[in-house]
């Protein structure tokens, strides 16, 4: 531009010289100033053009999002190492890091941000960072990856969707006008935002639902009640569900431990991967690594019934699904009389009998030496002996009965070769046709109607928001669903009343509440689809696996589980044994002072 002015001045000078030295010298100066004015005008246009197309920085966008979302400042918020305290956006960046919107890593605040990064940052600042990472993880699954930018897919499917112009050419720098478009979209999301997605694989449909914008620092101890999915959809809530087509997939109970036996604990993903399961979810309550309440596993009883608690049972071969009261009397008839089992997979007290089943217990160790042991294989007594002869490994094709005192005397008529049938008097007779069953509770819905029976659960469990796991049916499919909670950015959880509404919104006509809290986890194709409230997987004694129809339960490379460090509450499930039910606890070592949330 300076060269252009120089040449114009020279030309003017040559023209003046040709006309003689007495020409008016002011013409030369007028020409020069005219050139200068034109040049200044061109320069102004260029500067203005550069301002319009200037790329926004990461810090500018984050600061604008933080302000637009009206998040509170955070005291003593840490700063990444590449930001000084005097930086214009230091407070917003520090608070965002403290709340968990952005990772605690160098931020590069003054680096230009492209469209992909800008949309992802907007999602993270609204509390949708987990959903963005989940969509990105789908890229690793055959049949789901390689079709485009997963962050853009998520943003385009949300209601309201991100502006279409932002979802093209992800590497293009974000302009100021693009930043304004993002802020406008976020403003609309603050009023109401939702997203749902359905993915299918091998007879199992994965349903994902998310609504709302993050609420950092907002108390969650006074839920509004009613339907949390009613408009406006502004409170953060995340639900993931497995809809199982029973003619294509089986629901199977798998315990942690070598070869599927033992009372250890393991992350659900490890149990699921060991069996090549399609999907997996946590189940009912447990104590000391064993089921708390009635359980049927492949037709054998694995847990002691709890009076007043509901249960769900099913039969994979008959595509049967039953909901009802889970109490039962379980025992055997002998020539001398009826022997009822008071314990399951743990030693019996004096004058009582215990049933040991494969898949839960490894052996009958720890039993008093005055016990009689009856080993049953394929419904026939295979061996009868005194327990003093040593502990017996539980046979895979049968079970073991241990009896002491009065109960022992009633077993005298059982000799090798005698037939033995376990008889169950169910509170809900339809359970007699089920091969698998889990007792949990409370019941949420029966035949499309809400059920309001608290089933002896504490008000804090019922009326406060927690992560939840649901088992239900829509009339044709078996459903397992988790509701994330205890996270004001991602999902605040649900009360039991709100859980009923969520079950109805999933289209369920029957539904029961399962174990929840940090135990709530759902796995699909090896990926954990929800965000467990512990911040990591909680090792559990068993998982519910969705397996290909009719497949054998043969684990591969299954490690010897156990030895996981865990909080005390994990010994008893999320909420521990029921209050006032000390006699029903399957372990005599239960300490009520350890019944913690």
C-alpha cells in the first residue's frame, strides 16, 4: 500500500514538471492528500473485514458461555498452569474447572477455537460432556463409527438443535458471528432441552434419554415431585434403558468368581466381557457378596425371602415375565417330615437347615461339626456324610443341604439314591413357572397403575433423589433401565415417585425398583452407557446379562475376582439390609451401625 502511494505521488510530480516550474504546486499536494484519503479508506475496510471474520479464542467462548448460563463464581477455584490470575477470563475458567465442566489440564486460553471444539465446549458447559464422550465412544463399535463428526451428530439431534451452519467443516475457525450463534442456541437450551436416541443390536434395543442444563451449586434436597419429564425440560436428568426382545435374547444371572462361582465382587464390565454378553445391568440388593432376598438362578434358590418385598421373575424358554410379592417358604419333604431352609449359602444355626447352590457359594466351609450333609445331583441323593469329614465343593449339577439338630433328624430318611425335590410355597403362585427371579422393591407399577406401597424402605430412600435401576415390561419387551443421580451437572437422580413417572414415560406397564445408588450401571456392547455416581464402576457380586437366545453360560478368561477395595456400604448394597429385619439377614455378622448410604 505504501508503494501504491509512492507511485501515485511520483506520477503527479512528473505531470507537474511537464507543465513547467511555475505551475501551482498546490495541485501536487492536493493529489497526494487525495491518495492518502483513499488509502486510509481501503485500510479501514480491510481492518473491519478482519474484525468480522476474526476467529474467537477458547477463553472468549468459555467466558461468554459461563456468563450466558449464569453460573455462580467459585471460591478458591484452581487455575490451569497456562493461565495467570490476571487473565480476563481466569475466574470463569477456574470455576468451570472446579465444577467439572472442563478437565484439570492446560487450557490454552488464547488459542483459536474451531467449530468442532466450540460446539463440544458448549455441550460441556451445559453439562452434556458425558453425552458427547459417549457419542464419541460409539465410534469404536463396528457398524456405528466412521459416518461423521459424533459431536455434531449429538448437537444436531438435540431439541433445540445447534444451528446448521455451525455443524459443517469442523476445522473451520469459529468467527464472532459463529460465537453469537452458539450463545443463542445455549440461551434456547436453558429454557428447555432434550435428546433421545435408540440403537439396536442382537435383539437388545438401547434407549438413551437426556434433558436439562447443568445446575452447579443448586441444592437437590427438596425435589418438586411429580413427573420430572414434564415441560419445561430444564433440570438435568439422564436415563438409559435396555429393551430386550425375549424371543431374541435371554436375561441371565452371573455371579462374580472363577468359573462363575464364589462370593467375590467384580466390575460389571468384567463380568459382561467374560461371557461376551450383549448388555448387562446391576440387579437386586445384596449382603456380604450374596443376594439379599429371594433369588432363583436357573431354577435353584440362592437367597432367603424377605417378607413384604416385591420380586420379578422370568423364564427365558417360555418368554415369561411375572411381577408380584416375593415372599416364599422353601424346603424339602422327607419320609420324616418337612424341613424348611432358614439360610442360603451360609452355615445354618442350631436346629436349622441351609441350602447351598452353585453359582453363589463355592463350598460349605465354616459349618459346625455336628451338621449332616446331603449332596444332591440331578435330583437324587449322591452322598450323605458328617460335615466333620471336610468341606464339600458345591456340585455344578446339583446342590447341598446342611442340617443341624432337629432339622438334621428329619433328614434321616434321605439315603443315597433317594429323590429330593425342593418345594416352594410362593406368595405369588405364578412364580412357580419362573426359572429366574430377583426380589427387590418397592414395586412401581402393576398393569399400568402406580403402586404406592413403601415395602418397609426408609423415607430417605423413597423420598430423596438417588440413582435408580428399574426392571419392567412394556407388554412385549423386558426392560432394564438406570437413572443417573447425585450429579448436578449431568443428572440429579429421582425419588421413587419420580421413578414411577420415568417408568411410565418408557412405556412400561409393570415395573419394580432394583438396587440403586452407586450400584446402578448399564453396559451395552462392552461400553458403560451411564455415569455411575461413585465416579467409577462399583464391584458387585453379580450382574444381569443379556445373552444371545439359548447361548451357554461359559466364561472366557475369567479372573479370580475379589480383593477390590470398596467402601463399607458395598458390603450391603447401596442402602443395606431393611430396618427391623435382623432375623432375615443371611449373614449373622451384620452390624446395624454399618448400614450407611
